[in-house]
C-alpha cells in the first residue's frame, strides 16, 4: 500500500528538508521501515529500542491517533495520510 507521511515544518530535517514523503507498507511500522532506507535515522526518531513508539511523538492515520488503534501494527490503505506530531509540553 502507498501512503503519504506528513511532518510539521519543525521536523522537516527528518526528511532532508521536506514535509512529505511517499511510503510503502501494509502497516505503519512497515512504512517507517520503508522510509528508513531513504532517510536513515528516521526510524530511531519514531520507534524506541524496544520496538515501541517513542513517547515524544504522536502518529495519526487520517486524523486518528494510532495509540487508540493497533499502534505501529495499524494497517495502511492506499492513499492514507500518516501524520507525525511532536509532543509539546509547556507550562
């Protein structure tokens, strides 16, 4: 399946200055693996050493948080939009 990864401008350095990239895969995890080949280091920013989603980002599929779906195993359909948003803390 083909999906579009969308990043906010603050994370564009993850995609060499771009805010969008096409990815292939059946799941969110597979899409991240696909993008890792073109953008080395991306996977480590998204997935921790235990294979789980890093705590400092949120991932959405068509606006739905994958934490309330199947997390990194969430299925991807052609044309889906995967958004990565950094966790913002403040006071």
